[in-house]
């Protein structure tokens, strides 16, 4: 067995254990309204959800409010009503966050505006250029993400910044996996074309 196979096997086991841990935490919350378990969930997701919502709404104060509302709704969802079997905690949390953002724009009819500096702040340490195979600086990429239509912005955000799997993105966006792959391909191609046309902006 070569080193690559061993590494892949280790990563597969690690991913499996993370999924098992997530399901155990969810069950503790669902069955016992375990606040300690929910605190673990909160710590694991709060920064990611704030970053995701901030990118979508472009206002830090609004993002803070929506992030707080998200976790209140998540607690209510997990502790009241039917004890549903949650296959993907990632998919559930991001879908709820996405719905909150949609509701926010419906109520306020707001236009997304977010300075590149803000996006860089919430995306600290993320090398998007490498992940989408574009030999362009991260700043340039982020400055043009908002030139894409909403669907393309979202799929790039979920895949390359939030690092969700295709399966999880499909759950969040309510699309089939094949449709997500097509959308992601078109989004990255469109972004690449924009960056080629504006190499130094």
C-alpha cells in the first residue's frame, strides 16, 4: 500500500468520524435538549455561518443579527416538533442560513453591497485562486465575484469558501447534484472570463 493510499484511507476515516460525531451531537440535542451539545454545535459553526451570511448581505451588523437568529431557529428546529433524521448537519445549517438571507431581502428589498476589504476580512486565509485553478490574486477574484449572477455567487461561495461537498450544496440549493456540478462549472468559467478581461482591476 503506497503513501497516497494510506493518506486517503486516513482522511476517509477522519471524515467518517466527524460525521458520526455530528450525528451524536444532534441526537443529544433532539432527545435531551442538551445545551452543552448545542454549545459544541455553536462553536463549530458560528464563525462559518457569520462569514457565509456576511458575504451574502454585505453588512456586518445585519450579519450578526441574522447569525444569532439562525442559531435560535436551529435550536427550535432540533428541540421541537418531529425528531427528523438529519443526514447532513452541514446541509441543514447552510440551508437555514440561506433561507434567512432570502427572507431578509424579501422584507427589506435591499441591494447587496460589500467592500472587498470586508470580504477579505471574513475570508482570511482562504486561497480561492488556487482552489478554482485561476492564476490570479485573491483580491482580484473577490472584487469580481459580485459581478456574477446570484446563483453563481452562491455556488462559488459554498464550494470554494465554505468548502461544502457537491452533495451538501445540492441540499442547500435544492438542486440535483448534476445540476450543481454544471452550475459550478459555468460559474467558475464565467468568473475566469471576467478576470481575463480585467486582469489588473
